[in-house]
C-alpha cells in the first residue's frame, strides 16, 4: 500500500476512526473516575555524626554517614518502624499494609533519606510522612545508643517537614487521557485497515477494473433531487444557466462521457443494440438507460429506448407515459410497433417503447426469434437501448444480451460488492453475451470518491448564459413538417410507419 491508499482509507473511514479515538479517551476518563484518589507527601531526614571541628574528623564523619545511609534505608522499611507509626497515629492497619504506602529512597551522592507517603487525603499523607520520619529517628537511636530518645554517635535528623499536597497524585487524569488517546489512535488505525480489508464494496474505478477485468465506461454522480417521477436530465444537458434543471449539469456531463466512451468502443463497428442492466434491483439501471437515451438523441442520433423489463417495467413511469400496449404486445402480434412507440423530447429523435402487458414467461419472450428480428430491424435505422431486468435474480438480461451487441452493467458505489458484480458478469459470460462495460452509479460528490472522480468541480465552467442548446439545433435542423415515415427509427420490421405520439418527457 502507498501513502495515498492510507489517505483514502482515512478519508473513507475517518468518522469511525474518530469515534474509536473518542471512545478510548472517554473510557480512560471513566477509568480515572472509578479509581480512588491518592495524595502523596514527602519528608526528608539527614544522616549525621558527632565529630569535631577538625577537617579530618569531618571527613571521617561524612564517610561513616555515607556507609550507614544504606542501612538506614532498610531500617525505614522495617515492621518495627511501621509499628511505631501505627501506635502514634492510632491506625487500624497491619504493618505490612502500611509499609506498602511508604517508600524510602536515598538520593545519589547524599546522606539524606526521602520518605514518600501515600494517603487517601492530603492530611493523612502528610501526617504519615512526618510520623514515619519520627519513627525512623527513634529506631536509629535505639540501634546506635540503645535508647529511642537519645541520639548516638550516628543519628537521623529531620530536615524538611511534609507539605500538605494540593492535588491527588493518582489517578493522573492527564496521563490517563494521553494514554487513552494513543491507544485509541492505534485501535483506529487498525479499525480503518480492517474495514479496508473486509469491505468488499466497490469504491473506485481502478479496483473495479482490476477485480473484474472489464472497463469502467462511465461514472455517474449521486443526485439527491431525483425522485421516482422526476429523474431525467433536460435535453439541453443542464448547461443553460436559465434552465430549471441546471443543477443536473453534472449528471448530464457524466452521460455525455458515457456516450463518448460507447461511441469509441469499436470505431469501425460501434454497438447499435445495447442492454442496460445491473446485478441487483435498485442500482439505477432504468434511470441510466433513460438518460443515456436522451443524451444520444441530443447529439442528433436516432434512438429507440425499449423497456425490456417484463417483470417490473419502469420506463413508462420515468417518462410519464400512459401505461398500455408495449413490447410484449408487439411480439405477441396484438399491436403494431407504430401503435406503441412514443416520440419524446424536443428534437423528436427519441422513441420510447414501454413493456406492455407482462407475460407469464418473460425470458422466453425476450429470447424469441421474433425479438431478435425486431431488434435487427430497428437497429438498421437507430441505436437501440434496452432497459433489462437485473442479472442475478433472473436470466432475462443475459438472454437478451446474447441477441444484442452487449450489455452495460450499472453498479452502485458503496453498495454493490465485488462478489455480486462478479457473479453478474459471470451470468453474462455463461450466456455467451458480451459485457460492454461497467457504469459506476451514485458516486459521492464529496469525500474520497469525489476527489477521485472529480465531481467536486462545478460552477460556470459547465454553463452558458445564453445557450443555444443541442436540442434547439437539432430541432431546427429537423423540420416539423417532416413525415414520420422519413424517420427510419419510426418503422417496424415489416416496414410499417410508426404512429407519432404527442407525449414528451417531463
């Protein structure tokens, strides 16, 4: 992994990682609240000797004191000293437990002894430190002179009395919080790496192409304003600053990119009949198929959009068309193609054919010779886009893709997993169908995904103040008096002209 991979992990999971760190700090703070407060007080005693004023005697006294100080450290940690303190302070404790509250140290190159006492209150720790020094003095006097109240040639002298501590020494809240933050940071990094390792949802183009071996031909940003009845881009692509749907310019730009990639898949033999499908329901295949058809028609090409989802048809709802006869009726011979085709859009180059009556055997209907002949006839005059059912629940899309130039698979960023996408592509391969490419839908506009795909860039770059949009040009170049029969895409496979419909996309 490279540094940018770690940065991508952080940007993708920063909220969870932050929650882990905050949780660790809160736990550390909670731990400090449950611990009893301990106060610490220090007192100092000095080992001294009785000596004359001559320099030699002073040096001898210092040498003796230095030798005795180590012994006095051991005496200070004895049970006899603890018994004296218990008696003096009238404590209800055993000598061993009291010794655990006190430590005796000898600073390097000195003859002093430092007594450090811990207590549950400031007064208790101070009194314990001072009483311990007095008990040590009495115990040393008893050893050196035989009388606890009489000093010998070597004796202890109290130097610094204990001060009343102003704050507890334990628990150390600042230290606990710092340790909690460090532990939380380590856990957060582990959490991010674990999520990265276990998360099999698609996130970026490179990973999808690496895992599947199929090119990503389009990336469509997330658009929260889409509803079930309003999810179409305008024919002017949203470039007009005066357009009521100018906020959809990013979707329109993504569709134009998809259109360009499709046109250059095979320069000598570009696909004419394409199936738009997805691994599972809810990936946006119908919306993608509809907006791709609008984009192709806006460029001046004749397009026929067919609702091939004979189980849960959506195209008539997307375009606001009346429900009635459609594809299944044409294939069954109950209606002519001209009777079910609806011309939509300002330039009249887009024909939409609904699903019609839902048959009991959709797979057999879509895989029939009649369906193949119909597609071949229409594709001679127009580009055909078929909105097909998902690949995994049913076989309709794979069967249909076998009779076309291939399928474009729509997957959702952050939802579709590599396993699901791989299974969908395998279903196509087993049916002998070609996967033309993958479209990543609902790419986030902000965050790591936005930085990768570039959808954070927007504004006047994509817009014009006085547009002369594509639809206006195409409409001007297509006289309204032109009969429908001159439109090749408006004929069925028997050569009969299609009926012109007054329905237009909302």
